[in-house]
C-alpha cells in the first residue's frame, strides 16, 4: 500500500495538474473530497468539462492542503468535507477559505437521509400494498435510528472534544441496543469504551456524557453520525417492520438492507433534485460566483 500524501504533496500534485490543464485548455477546478465513496457520489454532480475530483482522505488533510494552496495563491481549488462535530462546536476550521460543507447536516450520509431517498429504497426493497404506510414506516425508521445514533453520538462527541482515542467503530450496534425496548445501553457502551483510555472509568465517562447532554440537549440531528444512523437502521428495520406490519421481512430483503448495502442503495437513489434543496448546494453556488470562471457543478443541476 502506498503511503498517504502530505498536504504539501497534495497541493504540489494539484498545482502540477492545473499547469498542465491550462496549457491544453481553459484550466480546471480541482475539488478535494474525503474519500473514494465521496468521489463516486460527486462524480454524478460535477461538471465533467470543468471539474476534477481529488480524494484527499480526511477533512484535516483537506484543510491543510487548502492552507498550503492559499499561501501559494493557487486559484480554482476547493474542498468538500463533512462538518461532523465541528458544526456543534462551531470550530474555527469551518472558516477555512474555499472549504465547502453543509451547515445543517454533519456528513454526506445525513444529507442522503434528509431526502426522499430512503422511501425510494424501501419501495424497491419491500413489497407493500399501501405505499403511504410504507413511507410513514420509512420516516419512523429514520427517526428511531437518529434518536439512537444521537445517544451514541454523545460518546463520539466526548471523544472528539477530549481526543480520548475511543474505538467507537469497534462496537456492533446489535450488542448495545436492546431489541425489545430499542434503547441504547449507555452503561454497556461506557464499560466497553472505558478501557481505551487509561485512567478513565466508565462512571467518569458517563458523568462527562451527562454534562454534554446538558450542554447539547437531545434531539439535535447534528449529534448523529450518518454512518451510525444507517447501521442502526439496518439492525432495527426487521424489528420495527414486525412491530408495524405483523410480518417478518423475507431473508432476501433483510440481507439486501444490511448497512453497507443500504448505504450504497441510498447513494444510488439520491437524485440531483434532492441536492438542490441542501445548504451545501447553496454553498457551492456561492463559491462558483466568487471564483469565476471556475465551475464545480454539472450545469443540469
């Protein structure tokens, strides 16, 4: 595996590509994105004649590369990132020049979930006689998953604020969510994570989480990580479906809506028209107006 490039190396490569493009054309916009899945999604959105995507692996790397580009007075370079918990803490990083993000949704998965894409996915995955009932079920599924993801999000936020090194991604949701009550076992989460930070007991972690709950009251969707919401939805979908409709999902349907499959299906179901209603769309349009003649979005959007 090749070593990851530094911010300076990323800026150097983009700068070289810009020089090449100016020799053979009008010059291109270079947009850094956080990873391969983001690159695949943005491939549907970008102007193929004007914009090149560059996966930079992480929002910190993108911000550092933008700072290097600014010092070199490089034009036509921007970065699209997930705001994550920077939105909640109103972090200084969000003020970085040429940084593009949605100021309502913390990540791309959350943007997908704020659209009708989930309803569309379930229509194609579940045989239902009553489409309105299925749509209402999709809304309830998302609501329940966001509630649980926000509860888990307090532990992620604690980790973000204190840099504890907690391995939040290592805990399967089926182990910490009660199937009967659909509640998060906060004590179990704390006990599983406490061992990641020497000297931090589960009791102390819960105390700090309770302080965060007072500072950031429940109900804020920005507490959620979109991947958590999708993972929780995949786990609770058969449980909620049985409760709502009295039937079990077929084994084929259950297999098709596992978290990775569900995430992929949401991206495939997401339409250009949905994106036009996001603050990220407005942010990109504003950038294009201020950085003419550079373009990011496909003209049909």
